[in-house]
């Protein structure tokens, strides 16, 4: 009967060890994922910043082209009226 009890204790010890290893693994995985999320968020913010700058530049160019187009149209209208 002692062998059975020893075996049960050994199995319980191994089970406890496996549970502990599982918790440690979960912690490592969560830390790793958290770190990756932080890095990905920084990259995304950088990309959004660059796209915002490009959008602002495009909007400025579009407004300038509209103004220049209006000047040309007015000049053409004035030529036809004279």
C-alpha cells in the first residue's frame, strides 16, 4: 500500500509542478504579447502621423491649384471680354 501512496504523492507533485509551469508560461506569453502590442501601436502611430502630414500637404497643394486655376479662368474671361 505504501507504493501506491508514494506513487500518488509523486503524481500530485508532478501535477503541481506542471500547474506552476503552466502559470509561468502564461505570464511569459502575456508579457510577450503586451510588448508586441506596444511596439505595433508605436509603429501604427508613426504611420498615421506620416499619412496625416501627407494629407495636409496634399490638401495644401489642392487649394493652391484651385486658386491658380481660378486666376487662369479669370484671366481668360478678361481676355475674351476686351
